[in-house]
């Protein structure tokens, strides 16, 4: 029980809805691709795809690349309580586009990966460039158009940038949402979270000091909970990551640390612990998926960069010791599979190869991929790239500010949206109501579905 936080919470992964879409507005199928594009006798993989059909007779096509790595595309669907679909987050694009989703190799309904079959797979073939080759096969064999629009969010944005570099003549327009042009988001995670807490403090005054005070109380064993579970400050810092995904979660976090800083306990913390203890057998609490670990160990976890960061000044409250805890399962996985090759993801020097008109969006309080990364993308692509900073949004602007964000994207893609008011929600719309136990749990578990530490 005492190990629940150190093991379980560091291994949260996305849960799949596993529901078939509505056949009246969706098509779906599987595309066969080689596991190794450079070896003709390679075994074959299946890539699952879905098409949300356009309402126009002559639609364009857009491919949506979800976050991860290691997660299926379900984050683009809005699920009902019964497990079915509501309208997709980007449903409004149907007026002009067939919207294509797919499960990246090794995930979801595509040919899966699990620890039992890893030895029978060429594990070096499950990285970003081969996902891009799969998209190109999707374009040629399923979409059958000379050019496609491409949208990538979070890790999907990293894939989208790579695809636009590898196949610049095949991209009509490019949208990058809350992403990074390099693996720095992973090696500098503690720095990003600590610095963005200061940014959040400008919106929620006192949250940073309350966080620092809370951490000190954990270190001094001055924090209690209803279950008498000993929690270290490092475990607490991992526990609350799920709240950083959305501004509403950040507000709930602010309430929690205010309570802990002043009284040494919090009803929100008790609610979370009770929920975790009651659901530790759920999908969301299983170990990190191999597809995520393969990408992170071979492209993201740059040991030289980590060493350089740790040799410099430390950051608070997330610090180097915490970062070591996050990286450790990735190091163990690398050693387990004897993965000696590392090709760090960094496309900054190649961004000038992108020729398509590009829209980059970033949440104002995104802890994971701070807005500075979006600025780097814009600066290096050039004048045909636009940048929009989404106010009152974190790492899920297309959900938090859905109408505003989808409106901006639709306007970028087709040039207009008659009569639409591009108003963003104000901070008061997120913070004016109190926090119930049920909401505290719901928002946290939503973050658990969408985030694995370093894999989003």
C-alpha cells in the first residue's frame, strides 16, 4: 500500500474507450504497412484508421495526430458516460474536411505491443519517423489525395513537424498544438514545471508560495490524510501532475496547496487518495505502455542533456531528484531491452524545410510544453507561420477553449467562419465555482487518461 504512490502514480497511462464509432458518419478500417520500411521481407503491421465524413460533396482531408507516445487517438473523441461518442472536439471541421484519425503503431486498435511479444518485434521501428511513414501510406492508399492538412497535438505535434519535414510537398496546411520542436520538454521537465508555476502565480496569486510551503510540510511530516498513508514531497509532486493538464485542474491544485499550507491537510488530497485506493486495478493504473517507453528511451531521454541540466542550478518545487525518479523506469526499460542506439528528437534546425502555411497554438499556462517552445517553432519556420497563445488554457486548449481554438483552426484552414465570435473564456469562468469532491476526482482522472509522465 505504501508503494502505491511511488509505483502506481508514476505509471499512469491512457485508457482506451474501445467503442466503435457511428457508421452513419464514420468509416474505419485497417491499413497494412511494413514494420521496417527499409527491409522488404519485414513482417507487416496493421494501422487502424477512422474517417469522420465531411458534410460537403468535395471535401479536403485533414489527418489528426494525437498525443502520446503510446496512446490511441481517443483523446480526439468526446466520450459519453456509457462509453459511446459525442461530437468529436474538431467536429466543426466536417463542413469542409474528411477528418482522419489513426492509432499509431503499437497502440490502440493498430497492431499492438506488449511485454510478452517485444522479443518478436523490431523495437527500433516504433519511433517518430516510422509513424510519419505510416501517415504517408495512409495518404497514398486510404485518403488518396496529393496533399493533406495535418494537425498534431502534444507528441502528435512532434510527429506532424517531422512529417512536414519528410514530405513537405504533401502538406497543404500544418497545425501544431501544444508541442515541442525537440526532446528538451523531457530533459527539462522539472525546470518547465517550476517556471510555469511562477507564470500561474500571476493568475492565481499565492499558488507558488503555498506550493513551496506545502512541500516543506511534507518534508517535515506535517501533512496528514484520512488514510494515514505516508507521502513524501517527491511523491506529492508526481501525484499533482495530472492537475497541470488543464487550467481548471491548476485551480483545483491551488485550492489543495492553500489548504495544506495553512492546515496541513486537504479534502481534495483525501478524495484523490480514496479514489486511487479504490481503482488501483483499473486500466489507468497499469504500467506504462511499451510504445511509449520505446519512443521515450530512444528519442527523448538524452542522458548527456540530463547530466548538463543536473549540473546546473536546481529548480523548485520540482527538482533534479524528482526528475531522476521520473526517468528511472525509462532507464530500466532501456537496460532491459539493451537499447544502445539513441537518436535524440530535435528538428529545430530543419524547421525551415517546412513550406506549408503553419498555425502554432500554445496554452498560456502549459507546464508540459511551455509557450516558449511554440515561439521557437514559429521563429524557425519563418513568415508563413502564425502563432496563437491561448489565454486561460494549459495543455489542452482544444478542450478548455474549444470553440475559440477550433474557430481559429477552421479560420486558418478555410479563411472564414461567418458570424463566429472568437471570444476566449475568462479566468472567472474557470475559477468562480467551488471544488466538489466529485470534480476533484474527475479532473484528476481525466489528467490520468491524457498524461503519462513525459508521455502525453
